[in-house]
């Protein structure tokens, strides 16, 4: 029997079990005891009983006395004990075989679960991609619907074309008016330039006439002065005579 010790944990501490052997040593000891059946909870261990029966049988055979009946009795006893010892072994073998089959089934089930997990992961990735594509498609539909609403709010094409035609006519009229205005402005510029030239010529003519008049007046004044001087000279000469 294995000896186990326990430590009483205080409040808030985890219970920790202390074993005399490690887990691997425990498994080896249990496996050896099950195979040899040297441990039992009641009476003498089966293997020791079988060993005693076999020893008694071999000792009885080695005797030189006429003990055929005793040997036969001990042989039957040994065979019965061997059968008794073999039954638990057969049961253990059946349990082992069952456990091996269960292990194989478990491994197959585990592989199937792993395969399903991998397939589920692949399906999840596919669904994520489909979800993203659905989101993009929905966004496109919403954008198309918004554009459709904006288009529906606009007037019909015929009215728009009519407005465009009227605007084109107005633009053509404005361009014509602009061209006419440009021509008129250019003509006014030429007329104004001609007027300035005429005014300049007129001013020059007036200045020339003013200079001529001044010159004539100066000459007349000079002649008048000369006439007066001549008249004064004649008077003086006559007075001297």
C-alpha cells in the first residue's frame, strides 16, 4: 500500500498532497503489483498461495515414498489454484483489451473532432470572407440607392435640356452683346482719339493765331511809336526854324 500524506492548508491556501513516490514510480509499482498480484485486501496474496501449492507439489514429487495419491491431490490443488489465479488475469486481459479498444475509439473520435475543428475553422474563414463581401455589396447598394434618390430629386431630362438650351441662347446673346459692346468701345476709342487730335490741332492753331496777333499788335505799336517820334521831330524842327 502506498503511504500518502496531507498537509492541512490554512484559510485561503490550496490543499497540496505529498506522496512517498513520484507519479511515474507509482505507476510502475501499481503495474508490477497488478501483474504479480502480490497485493490483496483479504487473506494471503494469490501469487504466494500459488507458489506455496507449487512448492508443496514439487516437494511431494521428489519424495521416494509411494505417494501417488498425495501427488495427485496436490496436483489437483495446484491446478485449481492456478485456475483461480488465471481467472483474474483473464479478466484483467479482457479489461486491457477493452481499454485498448476504447483508446482506439477515443483516438479515432479525437481525430474526427480535430478534423471537424479544422473544417470549422476553414468554414469560419470562408464565412468571414463572405461577411466582408456582403458588407461591401451592401455598401455599394446603399451608395447606389443614395445616387438613385439624388437622381429622382432632379427634374426630368427634357426640362434640364430646355433650361440648358435657354442658357445657351442667353450666353450667345450675351456674347453678341459683348462683341457689339467691344466694337462700340473700340469705335468710341478711335473717335475720342480723333477728337483729341482735332482739339490738339485746334489748340495749336489758336496758339499760332494768338502769336500772330500779338506780333501784329507789337508791330503796330512799334509803328505808332515811330510815327509819334517822327511827328515830334518835325515839330521841333519847325520850332527851330
